[in-house]
C-alpha cells in the first residue's frame, strides 16, 4: 500500500486552460455546422 500515490500530490505535467479549450471547441463546431447549413441551403436552392 505504500506505493499508492496520493492524487492530491499529483503534478499536472501539461497544464491546460479548460475554458479556452471549451470555447475553441464550441466555436469550431459552431463554424463547421454553419458551413454545413450554408451548403445545404445552396443545394436546396440549386435543386428548386
């Protein structure tokens, strides 16, 4: 049991900004879905 590491003493080797990751991911997915929407609208008007 002495080899078990205390998670409170864990040193994060790669500190990350979770809020920044969330905003970049949300913004990127929103931009991608907007592009998909525009393509769908263009195709709809091209068909009609």
